C-alpha cells in the first residue's frame, strides 16, 4: 500500500487525508520534515499560498520539499498547492518550489464570493470531473514538457509534468475522488518502478 503524505501546515488537509484513505492509500499528516523520508508521494493542499509559504519558511520545509521533488516521487498540488509548485508566479520575483514549468496567476478567477463549481473534462481521467473553484489561480503559460490536462473557459486549470500533478481547483471539496485515484496510481507506478 502506498504511503502518501499531506503537507499539514495550512489548508484542506483533512479532506485530502480522507480521499486518500478511502481510495486505498495509507495517508499521513505531514507536520515534521523528517516524515517526508517515509513518504511515497505528497499532496500539497489548497489554502492561502502566501500564508503557506510563510509557514514553509518558518518550519524550514523549503529545501526538504525541493529535495523531495528531485527524488522523482509524485507530488499533487491543488489550488494554493499549484501556486507553490509553479516555476513562475506572476506577482513574485521567483517561484516557490519550481516543480512545474508554468507561469501562474494567483486569484485569477476572482474573489471568494465569486467561487463556483463545474464539471470538467480532465484528459486521461474523465469528461465530468467535479471541480470547486475558490479564489483559484490559473496557468497562464506552460513549457514544452508540461501536459495540459484540463481547461475551463479557455484557461488552463490542470497540468502534469513527469511526477507532478496540479490543478487550480479543489477536487477534495467534492464527492469526486477520481483525481486522487489517478494520483495514487502515479504513486503506485513509481513504487513498482523503484522495486524493479
């Protein structure tokens, strides 16, 4: 069974843990750097990216997270998690973790009261994945290595690059766990590849 951590500094941690457990993974709340070593994969949840970055710095998670990303172990970011995984964020001089070659704009879909829910076609997963957008970022540009998995209203909202999966919406706030199932499958593939 895959052991998947959920970075528990801020955001929708419990919802991700529940989805991972319900779909056959051993889910672990990550509050200490040393826990990362035992994980086969990692989820960076939604929340508030600036607050999450402050907490990442406060608890010295930045370099351990970057190192985790270099191991090839899969990482899944949702909403603020997508922002943290981007190489470039439009209103910052530099990105945070830089896992995915993309340019991201924060809060691009408006304020909290402009939140909405929609079904999306997500390539390789389903044509009707339920997605909740809350102060969501969007992906303005992607590099050649990035696979665009979904668009909404002509804007990129889900991407994959190698072991990194990210979406600008919150699948964990719905009853639709198919993105989490796909991520667990990515983690299982990594585990089997390492075992060979």
